[in-house]
């Protein structure tokens, strides 16, 4: 059931928060951590791709994909394509971001998949991919029957929200994990970088909250054959 608030102002706030989050993670990785690189003798630059791609890709663009149904006053078919394409971009950037973490570990002689963050990360990207493929086949092409789409839609929405919430939670865990490593290596616990990382995690959670609020809010009027989906 939708709450008695229009979706448009909620999505505007979410867009603003997304911009702030993207700027903060870039300031951290470019300004404090030395930059981004796919190949470099400084392997930390390879790792820096991971938080940038995961936050901007899976969290921000993925959130925009979710909000597209409630925040855009367009025909259903147009919103469906936007929703599909944005989720595809988010998924691709997420896969590259996870590969960057594996690449950093392998080239730095660090073992893989030893932390809760890494386990959840693999689970999130796998579930995200399954969700996208199912949505593509059932709701886009070749498309399921009317009955199948109607029965699948509530589960598609619920599962999509679950995966997204899990992604946001794991992003927060990732920021905490990396900051803990840095602090154990000598980074000042109350220094500007530590505060930046903590606040980036807070802003990420806040963005995720507004994305969820938008789902529960009142979207624009649609034609008789439309539906609202995540």
C-alpha cells in the first residue's frame, strides 16, 4: 500500500543524495587514496575501482532504476525499458567492480572470499543477475502470459527490494571493513579520511532509504495496462 506522499519530491531528494554520495566516494578514492587504475605497480589503485564502481553502479544506478517507475511520468513501456537498461548498467558495473577486488587480491597475494562482506557481495551480484534475467524474460522478451506476469510481479518487487537492501547493507559493511584495515595500518581514527569514509557510508544508507520510500509512495497516473514494479 502506498503512503500518502507523492513520489516525485522523494526522488528529487534521492537524486541529490546520490550526487553527494558519488562525489564523496570519488573524493576518497581520488583525493585520499591516490586515484584509479586497472594496471599499476601500486595495487591499491586497482582496489579503488571497487568502491567507486559498486557505489555508483550497483547502489546509485540500481536505485535510479528502481525509482524510474515512480519518478518518471512516461508511458509504461518507456519506463520498462529505462528500468531494464539502468539495471543492466548497474549489474555490469557491479560485476566489473567485484572483478577489480579479485584482481587486487590476486596481484597483491591476498586470499579471496574470507570476509562476510565478500560472501554477501557474491550473493548480491548473483541474486541481482538472476532478478534481471527473470525480469527480462517474463516482463520484456519473450514475455510471459498475462497470468504469469500478474502472479510474478509481487514477488519480483519483493525480491528486488530484498536484493537492493542487501546491497546497501553490504556497501556499509564494505566501508567499515576497509576503514578498519586502514586504521589498523595507522590511519587516524578521527582524521578527515576516516570521517569521510564513515559519512559516505551514512549517505549511502540514506540514499537507499529514500529509494525504498519512493517505492512506497504515490507514483504518476498510468494507463489501464500499466503496473508499478521495482
